[in-house]
C-alpha cells in the first residue's frame, strides 16, 4: 500500500483547488498511489487527525471543486517550529503518515508553508524516515523566490485590473470628481498593487501606484495628487496595504489586537488614512476609497484562464516529480518566453524558498517613484489572459467545498 | 428638422449605457429624429451647453459603449427646483432645445431624475411648449415606484450574490472563522442587501440579512450573532449601509462634511460599526468586514444578461413611445410571469414616480426580522440570469466613454 496526503495552507486563492485536483487527476492516470487522503485545515488539522478520503470524488465533483474558490480542504496559519524545539508535533505528523501508509505529503501553500515542507523533509532525512514532502506554490502575493510567479497571482491581478478599470469609469462621471483611492492587499510587496497598471483605456488609467517597496513620502504624495488634480478632473490612485514611511514603518497600523495567527501586523485602511491626509491638507474634500479585501483572493468569476491552467499543472507535475522520488522541494514555474507565452515547471529546494520574500524589482518602478513602468506590464500581462468556465446555475456560479 | 437629446443622471449602473444605445439604435431603424445629441453631465451640463453629437458613432463604437459600465455621457446630482422658484434654469434648457431643434429630451435616471422629467414637462405644458420629456429608469437601488424593477438592479444583485458566495467560501477555511460582515449600498431600502439571499450552496449561505426597512435592535443583533456562533464555526452577515435604529436614525453616520450633492446623508462603514459592537460585547474578536462600495454599480464583468437586455429595451421602447407623442412619462417594466420569465414595458406618469421610494415589502421579511424569505428570492432570481459578452482584449474588458 502506497498512499498520499494533500493539504492546503495560508490565505486561499481562486485557483488553489485546481492544484489539488491536478494532483488527484494525475494519480487517476498513473495510479501510483493507492489512496489519496486530504488533510483538513492544513498541518493544524493533522495534529487532530482531521483526515478525509479523496478517492471517491466523482469526475463531476472534481470538476466543480477545480472551479471553486478558497481552500476546499480548509486552511491554517500555523508556523511549525524547528523539530529540536517541538519534536512532538513532527512525531504526530509522521505517526499519522505511518498509520495511514502515507508515503508522500503534498502541501499547497506560500512561503511559511514551504518552511513546513523544508522542516518536515529535514526531520525525515535526519531520522531516516523514507517519506517525501513536496510543496506546491500558491499565493496571490506572488512573493515566492525562484519561481517566475505563483499560481493565484494571475487571477488576483486580473480581478484587480478589471475592477480598477470599472471603478475608474465610475469615478469620472461627474463634473468634479476628485480623488479615488483603491487599496489592494500586499503587506510586504507591491505585486498586487502593480497589476492595476494593466487597466487601460487606450492608455493606462491609473495616475499613481504606490508600493511597499517605495519609501513613501507624504510630502511627495500630496504634491503628486495636487499637481495632477490641477490638470485633471480626477485622480485615480492605487496603494498596497503595506505602504511604509521613510523609516520603514507601516504608514497605517491597526490596533495590535487584530493580529493574525502568524503575528504579522494585520493591515488595512491605508486608503482611508490617505483620504484623511488629502482632506486635512486641503487638497480636495472629494476623496473616495475602496478596499478590495478578500475579494482579491476568491473572485473565481473573474479568474485568469492561464492561472487556472498553471495551478492545475503545478499539481499534476508535483505528482510527476513525486514518482521520481525526490523530497523537500517546491514545484517552481519557469517562464520560457512571452510570445507565445510558454512556461515549464521545475524543482526547487523548499528550504531556499522558505520564509524569504521576493520583492517587486526596483528597475520596474518609474523614476518619480509613483508608478510602475512597461517592464512590469510586460511581466504581468500574460498572466491574466484567458477566461475559465466555472459552472453556473440560475445566474450565479455553482461552487463546492469539502468542509462546508 | 426634428432632433432628440439624451442625458444621464445620478449614480451610474452597469447597464445605463445599454439604454442610451437602445435609443440610438432604435432611431437608426426608424429615422424619426434627424440628429441625436448627447448632454454631458446631465442637466447640470445643459446649463453650460455641454452637448456632443451622437450620430456619427460607428456600429462598433456603439457596441463597445453598450457594454461599458458607468454613464458614458457623464452624470450629475442636480435637483431641479420648481419653475416658479428657478424659471431661468428651465428657460436655459428649453432655449437650448429650441436652438438645436430638439423635440424630445430623453433623461435616463432614478427618482430625482424623474422629478426633473416631471417638472420639465409640466413647465412645457404650462408654457405651451410643444416638446416631449421622457424618462428612462435606471438605478441599482430598485427603489422606483410602479415599475416591477429598475434596469441596473439585476446586475448589482448578481454581483452581490456572486461576491457573497465567493467570500463565504473564503470565510469558512479556518478552524475558527468568526463573523464576516458584508455591507451593500442601500440608503433607504434593502433591495441590494436582500439579493445576497441568492448566494447558495445547496441552501442559502447567508445567516442574517439586515435591511433599512427592519428596525434594527442592537440587542437582538448581538443575540442573533452569539447564538449562531455557538452552533457554527462561522456567521455570515449582510447589511445595507442605511440600517436604522429603533428611533429611525441611521445606525452609523459619517461626518456631515461628506454630504453628496443631493444633501442626503452619505453613509458607509456600518459594517465596521457592527464589528466594533461585536468585539466590545465580547462575542468574538474574529470579525472581518467588506464594504462593496462602487463595485456594485459598475461591475460589467459580472453583468446580468437579463438586465442588459431590459435596459436596452427600455431605451428602445422610449423611442417607440416618443413617436406616439406622449410626454412627462417614464418607461416602466411590468412582469408578466416568472416561468418563463416575461416582461413588457408601459408608460407611467413621471410625476407619480418622482421623489417616491419603493420599500422592500414587509411580507418578504422573515418573522425574526433578520433575513428575507422565499418570496424575495422568487422575485429577484430571474433578474440575475444570463451572461453578457463584453469585449475583451489581453484578459481584461475593453470599455469606452464619451467623456474620457
């Protein structure tokens, strides 16, 4: 008996289930694993042996799941400590794997989860345990090292660009429109905010994009806005939630009560902070804001066809690599060319990816440090192409979840 | 020479341009009017003679415009006073119409705009001016009297139901999820918030929907939330921005500085008010909020096919009725049956519609006053059906505007 286990971790994406179904469908062809188990709520659920069987899902159920947003197996935000510190947690997981004759654990997640992949495989090696731990990338943040981009990013970028375009048209209808500020996610990096540059109506519609990678100057911001408002009837601004001031401190922090499980500072509301700044400085009192929030990571109805395809391929290729016997790696994406857009996957050691951050490149930021340039657009543009046909009944999509 | 004028007013919708193109295309067939002019920024623009010609738009331009969100001709929020008070404004408009040999003025708008239609036609009658003023309904709020529903509502309802469904799946992934509160527009009425009831995963996913038509009791709300949270791992709540307390006062007001042109109180943020209420009362500290904001009225990428069709028909039939010679009316929609869903248009005096509000029916609210019932679902469901093919290039839609 040779079985496999799959679990999902971190913030969901629109295509995280496509990777899950990719693994399952690839095994249907190869029949390499006898049974595939799903771990509910990531490794946090494994400690409680929250396991379900994934073998009996019908073609139809798998298809609905592939096109369903958010982690069908549930998720967690749990940072595994090193096994010298917390060996019992490792024992629990490997005991469970033994018990269920699980040879391979596929973990779909971001950089914290790749830390888990790396630590579990290191523990296995150290203790001569012959089991494979394989990481499948997913994060809308696009901040994983070594991979050209991450599954989940393209769909978030498409949703952001589409919503920016639509709200731009909404924001110009009056005689005096003032300032519109849209806030994207992005605690450390500007990949999501940068995707707003793809919104175009003959030319890009966004006046300014501010990323966490730019040191934000309030004075320069107020100058940017006021000078543009003198020329135009409207100013459209996109900001990442994690904007930092000249000292590297977050421009806007919520109270410390509102930390998430990983104890990063949970952000939100920088758009309203900037609104108050503009009004206080008498630039204009007409300022509208929009915080996209979780819609960025679950808007399957606006998914990128390319992203969907690649997330599925990442799962499928994880299965392929598992048959080759390696462990402790993440499936990466390598871009071969843009025209026609072509990628391939490769294996990269999870330890290299773990807990690192891929920042938005300085050379893709304009000279004035208030927007991105054509290099950024060239990079992001292929990732948002194509549409995807989710099931729809009665005018709204038909989705499913294994934990509902 | 017999010409026509079209203008748009009030908050945009996703399908307001479909009505505009409906008028233009109907005239292409009948050639009843020699020229069609567009008034920029509604009647506010007419005072400044902001007029553009709409005759030379190509088939292709008209098609792109039909599928573009937000008022292509720009909009205004201008409340015309009675002509005994402000006769000069009326003279300006009718002088302009004389000058351009305009016989008919089509005004696309909500209840304030129907007030304008009513007053202008009354002025014309009183002064023996032989000109027609015709109203075409549009508002996502669905609060116009006499018409079964308004163009714009179906698309907003579809976007809300879709987003509720997607964020619901996102909101259940963790072991302890807490409360999710989504805020829709709806200052006076609950039509938009009620559409969240259409989000379903075998059954409706929303636990509670609170409308401005229900007198909101904080105590009952806290009881609702805490008792549901004892049974479930998550509570999903939808609220309209205009929730009122037992005294009929808005639950949450922004500072008086932030009034819009019509000097209604501009709302927003009731979801965060309720979040603070839940936390303060120690129900749970896990509360997420999402304010949909203007995305509700411009998300063409999630438009309802039925709504698009009906908005176009409202424009087309306005042209038909104008040939019959009537004035001072609005094009209404009458629902003939639900299965198969069938409607027809009819004429209703604009004076009856003007400045009135159609509230969400009390008999469509559940006994506990914390949700809507099946009658509401039956009414809304047909309006969100069908999809619509906007043009798309490079993965995002291609839109246009006449004022950009």
